[in-house]
């Protein structure tokens, strides 16, 4: 009897071992690091077909960079910005992204503006030849930033002479969504994309638990805290990322206020948007930064479909209600004061 039980036992141990081995061999991990869209990217993928999926993701992101770059002469955006006349025909993706950007510009009352390039290029952010332009230069460029004058009809685009578009605030988020689409088609159910600090996810971790996404600490090296996420993007715009210090000693950041033609100089140090869509989060992180904490809270109350975290200079953090149970403050950042923003309060 004991003998039979032991035998059965061995048998089941044998099958458990086989099952475990096949799970391990299925749970393949593949990571790819590369540079695109002027930043470092990492695509990490789990499961069967991971190797093909990360390569396809990189290929798609590189293709989109070629379409959307503001500096590459072969890109749709460059051709638009340097067109001798309109309309100009662009790819479907570019037309779609421009339409989306114009819609967000309308919804955010111009806090988001994809037509600021005539102004931002004066400040030298693209070529890193930073300078503070004269008031005269800014005043002449501002009328060229009216996004309502851009018209999209199918894949045909019209604007006015001198206008210039810039997908810098949405390109990475859009590329992340496109990469995710391809990875899903290949059967990927778990992946983590870090596209220059823009985090996008497929599913949860391979063990089924949600991803834990670190939020950068503008005041120190350790993350400020973490947000749990599944099938979502967590995208931050930070004033600490790209800036220069003028001869006047002031810090000028790469996010602009389209009303003044100056870099944003409000109390916000970082704005994070969390939602299913990467391109929406990318657009909104920039928009919320420009709006400032109070207007951003009002915008969130009126527009469902995303959550936010805004950190302001005096170490206060505003957290939208939907993240209350999903955000964990790093215990080392106990000096940060958290306020929960509610829809009805
Ligand atoms: P990052 O690219 O550093 O992740 P963002 O997503 O916030 O940061 O995008 C900032 C970029 O968007 C700028 O470098 C510029 O090209 C462009 N930009 C700056 N201000 C605005 C604005 N108000 N609306 C739309 N695009 C902007
Ligand atoms: Mg953005």
C-alpha cells in the first residue's frame, strides 16, 4: 500500500516538474534597448513570441519617428513645416495624430498647442542652441501659433504660411500605443515599455499582479511613490527634464505657455497622467503642466477617462480621486503633503 502511494507521489512530482519546466520555457523574457525620438527606450516583453514582438515594437517606433520628426527632412512634419504651398498630403498616422492634437488643443483651451514651433524654435530647444528671444521676435511668432487655422481633411493638410507643427508632446505616447497594438497582435499579454520615461503597459506582470510604476521624485533620487497599473500608460511631463538657465539667471523649461510664448513658469514641477491610451496621457501630462494644479483639477472634474498626479514646488502633491487606492508614497518622502482631488469637492 505504502509502496503504491509512494509510486503515485513520484508520478505526480514528475508531472509537476514537467509542467513547471514548460511554464518556465513559455515565460520567456525579452528586453530591447534602443534610441529613438531623441531619447532612450526599453521594451520588455514576456511570454511566447517575445523576441519577435520587441523587434516589431522597435521597428514601428522607428517608423513613426521618421514620420513625425520635426528635424528630419523626409518626415511628414518637416514637409508640412517647410511646404511652399498647401494642401500637403501626409500619411494616415500623421493626419490622425494631428487631428487628435487639434482636438486636445480645443478641449484644453489651448493649454496644449501642437503649433507652437514658430515660438519654441526661437528658444533653441530643438538644436540645443538656447537663448532668450527678444519680445519683438516672440510677438511676431505668436500669431503663427493659432491651431484653429490648421485644417485636416482625410490625409490632406492645410495651414497658413509660416505656421509649424510639433508632435513633441504626443509622439512618444502615440508610438507606444502603436507598438502595443502590434505586440498584442502577436499574442503578448504582459509587457512594459519605457519610452524615455513614458511608461506604457500590456496586462500586468507575468505573475498576474499589476505593474508598480515609479513616479520620479523632482526633489531627490528615489521615486516619490508608485502607481499600480494594468493595461495603462503612466506618463509624466517634468520641468526638470529639459531646461536651460538664461543670462538673467532664470530657468527656462521646454514646456511652453502658448498665450505668452514663454516657457511655463507656474508652481508645477511635474504632471503625470494615467489612462488606457498613451497618446492621451502624453497630451494630458503636458496640458496639465501648463494649466497648473487648480485648473488641472477643474479639467479633470469635467473630463472623465483619466487620472492625474501633480507635484508643485512647495512639496505638495495633488492626486485625483481614482488614484487614492493605487498610489503609494515612498516612506522616505514623508515630507510631501498629499491632497486628494475629488469630483464633487
Ligand atoms: P517630454 O517630451 O519631455 O516627455 P512633453 O511630453 O511634455 O515632455 O512634451 C514637451 C514637448 O512638447 C516640448 O519639447 C515641445 O516640443 C512641445 N511642447 C511644448 N509646450 C507645448 C504645449 N503647450 N503644447 C504642446 N506641445 C508643447
Ligand atoms: Mg506629453
